[in-house]
C-alpha cells in the first residue's frame, strides 16, 4: 500500500506515519522540515502556505492520502486539485469542534455543523476544519473519509493536557480532583486513532465519523488515579464538587485541562455517540496504558533537557492550568 502523509512528523500525523511504516507500507511524508520524520519514509519538503509550496507534490501516485491540515481551507482545496487522479482515497482529520452548538445530545455524525467554505483563507479553527471537510467531500465524494476526533491523548501529545496532570501528580501531596469523580472522560489515544484511520482508509470507508472512546470507557477518577499511580509521588486525590471550583474563578477545560462541569458542553464533549466508529472497528486501549506510556515519554524527553542534550525539548505545549494558590485555598475550604 502506498500512502502519502500530508503532515506526518508531529503528534497525530507522526502516529499515523509510524503505524503505516510498521505495516510495511510504502510511506511518503510531505512536510515543512521543522521536525524530523520517522525513519523508513520517503520525504518531500514544502510549505502549503506558500505560492509554490507544493512543487514537490506535482509528481507521484498513492493509494491513500491522510491530511492533518488545520489552516486555511483553500489549502485543502488546492492540494486535492493538485493530486487529482493521483490518489485513490483521502482521509481528512477534522474535529468534533465543527458541530454547530447548541446541539441536542447525543452528538451523532448527523448533527448540523458550521457552514465552512473550501474557499476561505485564514479563519478560526472550527471554520477551518469545516471548510476542509467541504473541500474533501466536493473533490472526492465517496473516496473521502472525514474523521472527527475530540481530545487526543498519548505519547508526543502537543496540547499539554495529560502532561499537565502528570506534572501535577508528580509534585505529590494533596491534589484537587474536580468532580463528579464518576464523570465520563471521552478522548482517543493517538495510536488507536492512527490504527483506525489506516484500517478504515484501507477498506475505503467514507463519510464522517466521530472518533473518541465510548462514554463508559474512562472517568475522571480512573484518569486521575492512573496519573497519581504512575508518577509514584504519593499524590492524594481530594474530590471537590464543581460549584466551589467555579465559584473560585477556575475556568473549565483551561484551568483544569479536559474537565467540564455537568451541563450541555459536558454532555456534548464527553457523551458523544461513537457507535458508528465502533461498528467500523474502533478499539480503545485502557486509560491506564495511555497515561503510563505518556509518562514514560514525558520523562524521556524532559530527561534529555535536564542532561543538556541538543535534541531535548519540552514535551509539547505547557499549559498554565490551575494556580497552586487557588488549589491550596480550595483544598483548605
């Protein structure tokens, strides 16, 4: 199988690239050259933001193409025009963020999305992803697969959510745990996402799919317990109800990464219907495995920094998260 990765060197794209290489597929990675691609791939360099940035893509044919683009939708449109007749199937990695809120739960693929345009230039994230979907569907119809993940966890995470919780657990001591403890935490391990994409693309699936774990797969309690246990620093979770947390001015999702209090947004983002993806073969590893592997990766890359390695780097974006003073006041209250 010949596969073209349009952006295959960071988090999601890299996971798809590595999974394809592991299958023995012939992998081509097109990227800007900012990060080294995994070994065993053919590399094409270019920047799709530039007028002549796709020159290296003017030749070549592939059975599959996978695109992680999240910028101007017209780039997706122009890329597909350039590749017309030279790719068999195309997967666009979109987002659940394109749904047009408020949307009645459960959140299925049939719910309305924002009206993105494939001709748009720079725009916000959700409109960009929506426009990219339209570009893919118009260009390729039933040869276009539109994947809509939500939270994405796992090694090499570049949004900083799981790393933030792991760093907090590694400090030990009494730790604020936002309730309800039994609340669903819906996400997808990046490696499970990559596996599903390759399987689905290889089978020629098309249309839109929500790609996160089932609502009963993990809870805030199982996630935070896994973080405390894997770091081994003796963090003691103290569960606090949402009301005092919100009253203290803590912003859901930002101050406490991935957490939402009960309400419409919680229902939509942590109770999404994924029956379509499950029927198409989605399998999700335990949250404990995702957390443990992320912690192992985090220690490895941050150990490189502490040793002064030139190849070392901080692990993704570091979120500010909850102010320690605010946490202390909530714990004392």
